[in-house]
């Protein structure tokens, strides 16, 4: 855009606001300006997930200090070096300095109030990164009438009736975790309210019912 000043209209009809985009842009470095599309997509937009427990305001603080980690985005192939840097940026959003999300998860495990506040696995993070790089690539091609975009199915999506995000390529619950599964039922355990029954497992002595229920090894364990 060749204009000297650009304003974005926001707010409501009763409380209209005009944000001076040119003033915001003047306060940012060239690297910060260039990487805004991928930063916006990475931290959540209309087509990509936001990071649980991390808002745009706190993410922007990290971005102003580490925007160079988001260098290297191109419309097309995403190289391993770029994926690694973007994953490191995600880790910084959790105020950790580890290189991968898996390492940060290990450090933070048991230190957060709920599992949703843990970083994603490295596998899930990289699928998220692929989706965000695709979205940022679409934005960067917005000035082209018919952009030559790659297949979204190579960027963390699968095609059914619509494009569906692939959140992970790993099993949702490893077998080692299922062995430690337990429920808090007092009795019965014959419905989907029982965690063990819901996961297709039998109750054990780890459960509150201590396997003295309708969902133990002596009974049919088929979910009904």
C-alpha cells in the first residue's frame, strides 16, 4: 500500500475505534513486520487453533524479542530447519527455553493446573505449524489472482467432505498409559460414565470400585 497513513476500523457501532496501523508499523522492526502473518496464524486465527492458555498479548511480548525465529517462511516446501525454529518459538510461549515441545512437556508435567496447559507434543506442534505456514502462505499470495498453492493435505489437513485438521499422527493414549487407567466409580461401571468402560478397558484394583463391578475380567468388556 502506498498510502502514508492506514487506519483499521474496529469496535462496535456504539463504540467505534480506529487503530492507526501506520503508527503500530513504525514501532516494529523490519523482521517483526515481515513475520507478522506467520505469527498471527501460529498463535491462532479463523483457520488455525490458538495456543491454550496463551493470549495474543502475551504471545506478542515473546514475538518482539524472538521474531527472528519465524524467519524463513516460503509458499511451498517447509524445511526441517524452519520447522525446528517455529517449534522453539512455541516453547517460548510457555516461558521455557527447551528446543522441543516434548522436552518442555517433560519439564512442565505435574507443574500445571490442567493437562490442557501443557505444550503440545512435538508431533502435534509440527502438524499445527504446517497448517499455519499454509495459511500464512495464502495471505502472502493474496495479491495474486490465481496463486499456485500446494495441496493442503501435505500441510496437516485431510480431505473428507471438507478439510479437517490432523491434530496428531500418534496414538491418542499410549498403551503404557492405558495400563494405569482407573475410574472413580463406586459401583456398576456398566455405562459410558465409567472411564475404563469408555476406553474399552476392564476395571482393576487401581479403580475405586476395585474391580468389584460389571466391568472386570469375568465380564464382557464390549462397550454398550
